[in-house]
């Protein structure tokens, strides 16, 4: 039985995918903000769309924090010291 090789995207494909995801996230966030404001003005309550917006924002910043810590964990303080 043949083993399939794991597909690895090249730099340009990763760049394109990142841009597409960022634009999609921006669109969804803006639409949730508009929908939340519309619902707040019309009914006086923020609605479920505001909850979705808040949860997605918390997930975004939590993931960003975790990934940043994971990437900077390998840097040791000795590497940053100035050698004399």
C-alpha cells in the first residue's frame, strides 16, 4: 500500500490563503457589527449576532496570544544579551 505524501503549501499559496481568510474574517466581522447595530436600534437588544461577534473576537485574540507565545518560547534570554 502506498503512503501519500503530506501536501505542503508553498509561500505564494500560503500568502494567497492568508489574504483570503483575512478578507473573509473582515467581511464577517463588519457584517456582524452592522447586524448588531441594526438589531440594537430596531429592538433595543443586541441579539445573538452580538454574542457571536464577541465570542469570535475572544477566540481570535486568545489564539493570537497562544500562537505568539508558542513562537517566542524558543528564544532564550541569553541570545539577546550583548557580548563584550
